[in-house]
């Protein structure tokens, strides 16, 4: 009788221990100690390998935004030389690029081919080098005046001859322009490159320009 009672007691004890191991809740993990400000937590090598990197975020779109893409080109004028500074101050903050152009009024007496003013002497000298390497020798750098740092590429008696030279230069990757040479007083135009949001009519009114003309934009490099 005593042995039977002992066996029953052991069976009940084992069942209780088994139930405790199956159903008991594990104790909560101890919180990590606070680290001083600016001190990083140590990581195992396996944790560092599993951490996401910048490369996992996918490719970055490096294409230019619409705000910096040339969508329209225009010339504002004609201005007297003493009106240019005020008009330029109005237009320049609104556009991607602005270059002044000297234009004679009156009947056309010829045509000129040129590259508009560059941002620096070094830039126009580099352009002159490219023109020379392309096999053209009829050019000179304009050093002074409203078109300083531009590159003159020849004068021609007709628009046909001027446009032929423009086409020859274009075949060599040089985006030149042809403009008429008038027989009257010289006036100044401000030629701009702008994005799609640029309001030509509003800019003309704000700059006090007598008029504007839409221009062909130079091809993107």
C-alpha cells in the first residue's frame, strides 16, 4: 500500500513539473543599459551584415528636374545701353542663362556669325581652341563692350552665306548663331534660356522691354 502511494505521488509530481515547463512564461529580457550621448552600441558582425545599406534603397534618379531644363529661349529688347542694367536685374533671377547681344537697327547691310558671350575669359579661349581644332581660322575673341567674351566667327554679305557657315560649324559640334548687321544705331538685346515655367509676356512687362522674339535654343550637349 505504501509503495502504491509512493508511485502515485511520483507520477503526480512529474506531471506537475512537465506542465510547468510547458506553460510557464519566460521572464522579460533585461533592458539594455543607457549609453552616454554620442556613444554607439556595439554590434556583432552578423548584426552589421543584416543592417540595410544605402544601396538597398534602390537607384537614385539623377536626371535634371524641370526647373533646370532649358525649355524656351527668347530675346528681349531693344534697349538703350543705359537701360540694360535695370532690365538685366529683372530678368536674370528668373532664367537659367542670360547673354547680352548688340544689334544695329535699320536696313540690313550684312550678316555676322558668332558665339554668344561666355561666363569667363578662360571659357571663350577654350571655345576658340575648339573652333581652331575644327579647321576654322576666321574668328576673334571680343574682349570689351556689351559682348565681351563672345567669339566672332566672320561677316557675310548675305543670310545664305551666313547660314551656310552656321551649318558647317554645327557639323563640328559648334552651335553658332547668325544675326543681321543693320546700318543704324546699335541697340542691346538680352537673350535668355529659361525653363518651361518662365512667363515670357510677364517678363517683358516687368523688364520694360519694348518687345521680345522667340529664339531657337542651342542643342543640349
